[in-house]
C-alpha cells in the first residue's frame, strides 16, 4: 500500500506539469482545425452529393460518386499516369541522385576541393527553387514543335520535323516526365550529400587501404550508411508524385487526348471546369486515402526492415 | 520515426586534404578516372543549367530577332525591350509586394508556430505526442484538391477571398505542420542538463523556450525560414484559386495568367519568367550555405 503512494503521485504530478504544455499547442490545433480538418471533412460531405456548385441545388447521392468512380476509365487512366509520375519523381531521381551525391562527395570533393562539389550541388538544386509557373513555361518553349529549342537543334542537324513533344498523345507523358526529372534531381542529391557527411571518413579510408575500388565502396559503405535518408526521400517524393498538379496544368492541361491526366488534375477539372463538384470531391477524397495508405505502407515496411537489421 | 533523421544542424566533418591521404599509389592509378568523373558531373550540371541559359538569352532578344533566328542563337543585341513590355502588361510591383508579403509572413509565422508547437511535443512530451506528430504528418501529405473547394467557400464566407491573408493563414499552418515535425525531432536531441539548469535557475517554461531553446535552435529555424519562403513563393494551386483578382495575385500567378492570353510574345514571357525567379534566386544564393544543413527540409512540389 505504502509502495503505491509515490507510484500514484508521480503520474499525477507528471500530468499537471505537462498540462500547461498543452497551451502551446492551441495555435496549431486551431490552425489545423480550420485549414485542414474542417475542409477535409466538408470535402467528404460534398462527395456524397451531386452539385454543380454555387447557387445550384444539392442532390443527395450517397456513395454514388464513388461507385461512378470505379467505372470511370479516365479516372483509372489518371492513376496509371501516377505510376509514371512515381518513375519520374521517385525512381529515376533517387537512382541518379545517389550516384551523383556519392561521386561529388567521394571523388570531386576529395580531388578538386569541396568548393567544386558544393558548386555542382547548387547547380543540380537550382530547378528546385524555381516557381513551377516558370519551370513549366521554360519547358513549353523547349518542347515547342516549331520554335522549340530541341526541334530547332534537330533541324540544324538535318532532321526537318522533330516530334511534337507535348502534342503527340504517345509522347506527351514522357515529355512531362523529362521536365519532372530535371526538376527533382537536386532534392536527393542535397539530402544524400548531407547524409554522407555523417558517415565516418575512416570507413572510406580503411576500405581504400584495403584496395576497394569506388564501386565497391559505393555498394558496401555509401548505400547502406545513408539508408534512412534514402527512405526519407522515397517517402516524401512518392507523396509528391501522387500529388502532382501544377506541372500538368501548366505544361499540357491534361492533354492531348487526356493522355497526361493525373488524379489531382482530374479533380480540379471536375471542380472548376465541368462543374461536377461532388464528383471532384470524391476523386480528391479517394486520392487522399490512397496517399495515406501508401505512405503508411512505406513507413511500416521501413520499420520492419529496420527491426530485422537489429 | 523521430530518431531516424539526423538533426538538421549536423556536424560538418572536416576531411583531410587530398595530398595528405594514404594510398598515394592507387590514387595515381585512378588519375584518368578522376577526370572522367569531373566530366560526368560537369556535363550533368550543364544539362541542368541549359534551360536557365536559354531563358536568359531569349529574355534579352527582340521578338523579331527571336522569330528570325530561333531560340538557340545568340541575341543580335541585348535589349531590355521584353522587360519593359512585360512590366507594361503586368502590374509587377503589386504582384511583387503580394509575394514578398505572403512568403515573408508565412516564413516567419510558420517558423514561430513550428517552434512553439514543437516545444510542447519535443520537450514538453505531452501525452500522445507521437499521435499528434502523425496527424501533423497527414497534414503535410493531404493533396490540396481535397481542401480547395471548402477553403474557397470558407474564404468567401469570411471575406478573405482575394485577400493575401487567406493564403498566409493556410500556408502558415501547412508549413508549420512540417516544421513542427522537424523541430520536435531536433528538440529531443537537446542535452537535458541545459534545460535542467534553467529550471533550477527558476525560469518559467515560456522563458526557457525563448532564452534557452530558441537560441540553440536558431540555425535550424533559419533553415526553416529560408525554405518556407521559397516554397510559399513558388506555390501555385491555392493562390491560383484563392487570389483571382489581379490586385491580390502573386508573382508566379501573374505570369501564368499572362501566359494564358494567347497573343503574348515569347520574349516577353521569358523576361517575365526571369523577373519571377530572381527574388528566390537571390534568396537562395544568399543562403546557399544553409543547404548542407537544410537536409531533410527539402521537399517536393
């Protein structure tokens, strides 16, 4: 009994002490409620109606919008395009980024000085600070079929009519991917280079003394040592890829022949162009759930593999 | 999750100078390889920079020069003609003022909000702090289209549609959700002695936040301010919907709106693009050093 007394007092004391810390959370809780929670819930409610927006009457539709979604080929097509976005935003930049970061850190930094390495790093990162409105415009001029930089160059080497990069339904998605890779590469490079500074230089020196070549060191030291950062980049970039909107709106408007539609753009079009607000809300809700689920899967998978390692 | 990422102000290891390293022998054997690597990285850098070079070249051409010689030629003469034309079509000073105000306010308010919230979670260790972080993480993941329609009507309802404050409020919260997550994990690494000493000195929690925690976290906070500024400056979707009126438009939206009108000359848009990216570029160059510490603060558009 007497042993219980301090036990019971301790948590109570802890609670009353941490009680006032809750005050510090009031601003963000209020902000979260107004900016995220309430709109998100209202969006779910909207998805249960058929509504043209504005003063038009709302018609209760239950889960009808979601059922319609399941049979909407364009919607599934937009999700298929999300996979291409993942290739352009996650897979390719992460692979190239890890090699570039390792070369800059392990080779350029040592052989030509850290200044050279940070200068190169900054040039890779530059597209990341660009307003997407500007990036989209630049690439639309580069990819223009007549006046564009690429086709002008092709003409100068004798190819009279280069491809219509953004106008050909079979090509447009790959052209968008090209811009996204260019936009994205700097992000993994910067994160991975920062991670490499954490790695003990003696590890590399020992490996070098043992005669391990660059490729061996890359596989045996670099990649395993920065695994947490690789995961971080893959997670954030995957979420970003599933949310892609502005590049599509600016570069192609979803066209040609809907070949570059992504879920967020499809929702936007239903909201603001087709006046199918309820349907747009259903697309947005469904996309959100997919994003949360994929992020959760990635986190669980990472935790598990971390535990297996010990 | 908290401990997986290194704290932002990580120690920058000082590496020995190239000449002083061992394995001089093998180093000489790899000599050509070293130049090959340089060639590879410099080529990559050139490819990355090429679009920027084209932008600059074509911003200073006359439109006649552009249509005659195409986008790849050197300008016959560098003229500011396209810039003055852009400035006559777009009320750039107003857009610039809006953008500076929005991005600046979000950067500082967002960082302050992150600091206060992270204090309760990282140091106060309030109950369910893990769950609170998870909810904030959701806020960073939610696609904007799932919020946009209610936000649009909500802003209209309270009279904030076409007011820069609507965007300031939304982005302060969204950026702070991420900032809180980051700062909370940094705060868990603060030495306990530091805080205990302050408690013994009789400092209140509020005083500890501003006199002990804030100075220690200053470098991390400055990284947050830089990134919040750049991200908010570049935002597209929400400002496009919430700030329709030209008097409230941001720099990127003004550019995009002008582009939507068909007969606009390419050189004019080049000039406008250059003007639109200049402020973030300056900001970026000034704070380029923070990049190595910015680390996990990077993000995806």
